[in-house]
C-alpha cells in the first residue's frame, strides 16, 4: 500500500495523533478517570505488542513510529466508557498482531486494524462493547461499582429501532452528549478536525468529501429531508469519526485521485446500505472493511488505465511527428 | 514421496503427519474444518467422515491404471468418491442424525477435496501399494488429530464447554465460533506449526 501523498508516515501519524487528542480530552471530561484509564491501557498495550511483535519477527522498529499510538487511541475512543479492560486489551492485541504484523507490518496492512479489531471484539463481547453509560456520568475504576451503573443502547441503535430522529436536542447531538462510544460523537469538533487534516494533506479530501456528500444526500432522500434525522445519522454510529480516522486512513488509501473518489463513493453507499437496509449500529465499520479491497484493486486498474492512455498519447505524438517529417522531406524533394 | 528403504518409520510418521500435514501445511479441505469443526463433537464427525471417504476413495482409485489421461482419471476418482459417499452418508446419518444437517453442503463436498483430486496423483498413487497405504493412513490420522484439537480448542474458547460440559472461563471469544473466527484460528494453528517446523529445522541444522 502506498501513502496518499508525499508526506512521511510519521508526519501524517503526528497530525492524526493531534486530531485524536482533543476528543480524548473531551471523553475524559465526560466520563472521568475510567475513560482516561481506557485510553492509557489501549495505547500502552498497542505499543508493547508492537515492540514484542517486531522483536519476534526479527525486525527493527522505527522509534518514531507513532501509527501504533494512533491505532491505540482510535480503538480507545471507539469503546464504551464502561467496557471491561480485557475487551480493550483483546481489541488492541487483535489490531496489532492479526491486522498489522500478520500482514507484514507497517505499510502492508490491507484493512484498517482498529476497524477490524473493533468488529471482532464486538462479536466476542457484544454486551460489554455495545452498551453505554449516560454521558457526564463519571465512572469509577472499580468493577463492583460499575455493576451498579445503568447501561443503555446507543443513540444510533435507538434511532434504527424507532426509525425516528434521536430524542436528544440538536445541541446535544452536536456536542456528542448522547449514549454512544466515548469519543466519537462530537460532530462540530470532527468537522473542524477533518478540515485541519485535509488542509495538512493528512487525509484524502476527495475521499472524505465524496463519502460525506453520499451519506448526507442519501440520508436526506431516505428520511424525506428531516434535518434532525440526518444529524442523528451523522453523529451516531461513529459515522464522521469513522470517515476521518478509519476510512481515510492513509495506510489503506489508494494512490490515484480517481481511485480515492470512487473508494469514497463506494464507502458512502455501503454505509447507507448497512445503515438503512441491514440496521447495523456502526455501519461505517462494515463499509470501511468491505471497501478496503476495492481500494487496492481500483489503484491497480486506474494505474494500468492511466498507463494505456499515456502510451496511446505517446504513440499519437510519435506518429504525428513522423507524418510531419515525411511531409517536410517530401516538400524538400519537390 | 521419498524412497521407503532410506526412511525410518519415525521419519515417515513425522513427514506424513506433521511436515506434510493435510490441513495445516497442504491446506486440504479447510473449508469444512472452518465451517463445521466448531465443537469437539462436530470435529469428530467431520474427522470420521473425511477418514472414511478419503481412505476408501484413494484405495479404490489406486486400481485405476496410470496410463489413463489425467482428466479422465480425476473424473473417475470423483465418481468413486461419490460411490463411497452414499454408504458413508447412510452410516453417519444413522449414527448421528443431526450431523448431515449440521455439515450441510460441506459433507458431500468432501468427495471433491483437493487431497483426492491433486495430491493423490502427485504423491500417493505413484507409490507402491503398501507404502501408499501407510502414507494415506498417517496423513488421515494427522488430519484427524488437527481437526479434533481445533474443534476442542474452538469449543472451549468460544462457548466455554467441552462436548457440552460447562467449564468456567473468565473470558469467552464468541467470534471464534463463527466461520471467520475459524479462519483466524486455523491461521494461527498453521503459523504455530510452521514456526515449530522451522525451529526444528534450525536446531537439526
């Protein structure tokens, strides 16, 4: 896989890390010490596993490789604030061992590790992973106290079940104050983050904008221009978060612009299908995983297509030059 | 296959059961293993079915003259497999009434497994009868052992049971019960075996 532009992996990862730190702070503000602990554990496990895997594979790990920290932080923010630590550790181990190192390590990933690992853990531990505490309820680290905390289904799930807009106010939706993963609902922040990352060329603007357009237009058509319903779809189910940090991930992003555009459209359409026809709680996760192989194939097709066109252009130029030369020599003879 | 005179029995066993393990090294009939072998019982039924079908099909196929064109031979192998399948299906369904239903399409598909179609012609049917039988039996035992261990571990980690008996585990990985989890687990098994084989090779060198 190639990265999406000439920037180095480390710079892109640093941008992503900065972008992820702000929702991490907000998650800690909303859920307290437990959210902070989940973030610390997730990042630490990812880093430790990465170091061990590099040692076992006999490869040298670049010290400045911070993509692992980005993966750890992404996974942590996708979790419920009440999730048990073993679920976090399992997700991290899966992301680093199976999704990264089993495929050959940095730069060879086929899928986004955080997305696949989250899906794996949500199948393994559905109750723990997909039930959420109310926002602004500070959770303690003790598991006994946690048993007394009431857990609810996510806002996204409630919208799917009722087929109506979320009961939360628009302001609450915009600031992520609803039941759901602890760091994926702050839509205003994520829009600003996306703009920052696009300006810094750390995510593909074409891919992000095409996905965004497809999801917004598709939802508006589906719900008959209900703005609040559309907002519920964008805020819930990690949609915007997934678009920035999972779908536009430079590690699995195609090289050519046309491929990125097509990939964005495919991901957007798949998200809508999973959301409205399959009733998936986090449709962007499925869409990202299914669309990833398309990205690889699209790149190949587009590059070979571009090669064919450039060859045809070269041939045409050579033929034109030859004709011109023949004409000129003919005129000279005359 | 190597010359039997030069090989000791232990190396024949090692080569047939471990180094050329049908599932983990040659990747034979992995689809039924992934889909069907999610509990010890299902794994045992799969192992039994695979053993019976493969053994008798290969045994009968060894009488097919090698002068025949490969394409024709393969068709005959499959026809023999289909013939062996009928009594096997009757016996298995009478012993385990739910088994056929659980295995679905993967049960009849066992007659077209790559072991019968490809490996038979390249490795087994070119050998002498006695050596072929030994290799075949050891190969099948190697397959059965892996399938049984795979089914047992999968049942334990995904459901917390051993053949229906509950054992208390702190964490259960339900995803391994699904075919995609089976794929991952089989991949881990294959990686571990290859790692061990590499280590043995290194040590012996």
